[in-house]
C-alpha cells in the first residue's frame, strides 16, 4: 500500500465527517430523537468503509 493510497483513504474518511456532522444535525432536527441520528451515523459509517475498501 503506497503512501498516496493511505492519504487518499484518510482524506475520504475526513470528508465523510462533514455529512456526519451536518446530516446528524438535520436528522435530529427532523425527528427530535437521538435514535435516528445513531442509525444515520452507522449507515454513513458503513458507506464510508465500503467506499474506501473498494479501492
């Protein structure tokens, strides 16, 4: 695994932090409960892991 590949994967994970923070706030605003926020965060985490493991 090259350094550029590792840095690209780390960059992808950092980039997924933005939808996690903003999207989590939007989900909480809509549902006014933390349970849907946790579900959203877990699904987003699986999507991020699948995205970086694909390459």
